[in-house]
């Protein structure tokens, strides 16, 4: 059957060549069928013009310049790592002594651990950061009180993970994933370094240093955004009160170190000039890490 003059004159959709249409894209003037129409402020656009327009639209950024994400993926991952490490402690309790934060200590011939002494018998050897085990500065922040040694051990990881869940989601959304992860790790490092400086012979474990860093970050970010600070100030007051009340049972050095480091890093992240934001943020975080490394090296040399 030959096409009629009317059907021959009907334009065909550029994507569906067997569908006639009299509607054209208002940007490129290509004919588009109902399946290809994308509603615009004026008329309709074709799928290609919509994609091209999306690429030219400036993506929304966080106050620190990170990508906005509705899913706190890094917070989920950090919680998972902490929980897996706790399971590892249950399966193999010895990893706590091998990976906990410790400035310096002694290991006897039988593998038992002792408080460091300047003069120790033959067969003993020193361990800890001062003995070259620098990895302890970070690994200790992913461990918690091992089960069995303390009836309240499970509360340690439970409270820390609840705090990480509550604070992490807010801070991650405001900083972006990469910057949030950097903040967490540098805060954990800052907590361990202050333990190294003030209590090198005290073994410590826990994510509290990093979490106090997140608490400081929450405060700094809210001030940067111009938020009503009344509730934020109440939160910080309760946060600091928690640190004071738990001073006999926890490492206040780790808490304070994480708090100060988190505040310093976050201030650099949210106040960096927009024109050179990535460069300034990278240099600032690098400078904080370098300072922590130098302080540790000086303490190791002194020990």
C-alpha cells in the first residue's frame, strides 16, 4: 500500500522513526513523539538536549565544597569497620595488645606485657610507638574495650557507634564524603598524639577521639552556616560535660586531642577561600598531619 500524501508529510520522531509527530524540541527543533517529550519551561525538549543541559548546570556543593549526597556512605563504612574490628577482638583477643594505642611498654620473654621501665632485664623488649610501631596511632582508634575484661565493655562500642551515627550523618552531609573521612582520620590521629605526649605508658582504645573531633566539627560548621546556636551550644555543653564526668574512666587526653584537632581541621575546611578551596584545604590538612607527626617524633626522641 502506498502512503497517502498526508502521512508522507507527517514528520517522524528522530528516535522512533515509525511514529509520526507534529511536536518539535524547542532547543534543537527535532521532531519528538510523546515518549521522547521532556517538559520544559517553554514547550518540550528532547532527551539529548535535557542531558546536555544537565551537564551545564552547576552542581550544588556543601559549605566545604564537597559533593552533596543524601546517603552517609562513609559513616556506614566507619561503623562497619569498627564493628568488624570488635568481632575480630572476640575471635582473636590478642589483636588488642598488638594494635592498641601505646606510647611505650615492655614485653616479657613469655609475651606478658608490663609498664615500661628505663632499665629492664635481659629477655624483655620495648614495644609501642616509641619502638617504631607508629601504626598504633590509628589502629587503636578502631578498637574498643575487649569483651570479658570489663562488664561494661559492650557499652563502650555501643555508645561510640551511636554517637558516630548521630554526629556522622550531619557532618558528612555538610562537608562531603572525602573531607569528612579526612576529618575523621586526622581527629583520630590527633587524639592518639595527645595520648602519646601526656600519657605514653597508658594503653588506650576507642573511636572517642575521632568522635570528639566530629563534635567540634558540628559546632564549627553550624557557626559557619549562621545557624541558631542555642541548641548547638547546649549540645557542646553536654559533650564537654561528658568528657569531664568520664575523666576517671576514659582517656581524656584522647578526647581533648580529637576535639582540638577536629576544630582546627574543620575551620580550615569551611573557611577556605572559594577560588583556591581545594589547594588551601589540602595544604591545611597536610600541615596539621605534619605537625602531629613532628610532635610524635619529638616525643619518641625524648623517650
